[in-house]
C-alpha cells in the first residue's frame, strides 16, 4: 500500500492541465530551430553548438518599433515576449520593412495562431 501511495504522489498531472503550454511550446520549436539554423548558415558555421544558439538569440537588429507596436509587445506575457520579438523582427527583415508597426504585429499574430 505504501508503494502504491508513493506512485500516486509522483504521477504526472492530467494532460488537460498541461495542454495549453505543451501546445504552445511545441509550436514555437520549429520557429526557434529555423532561426538558429538560418543564423548558423549565414555565419558559415558547420554545426550548431550551445554557443551558436546563444549567439543566434542575441544577434543585433537594426529594425525600429513604432510606439503602438512596442506597447502591444509589452502586453505579451513575459515568457513569450523575447521569442515573439525575435520572430516579428525576423518577419520584418524578410519583408524588407524598416519599422515594426501594428499591422505587421497583426500579421505575426495570425501566423503564430496558425501553429496552435
């Protein structure tokens, strides 16, 4: 009976409790992986190491943010904000946009939601 009780104490929580977060992180992984691999190719690295991953997420950006777009970015939850900022800046670079606007953020939101 003690063994059974111990087993019940360490079992994982019901999937319904984890669902929103696991779905979110599963959808983020392809975007993050693509960004890191793109950074590695651009800088002619032959493999992706911890250092390359770290450098990829801290690489500089010359894109400006409109005040409305910055305000909207700041309303995102803290744990999502850095990834969302990188992805929105990547979208702006791909489109050749010098500034991130509310319209670009709407487009990014639509793209993010399509992964969920």
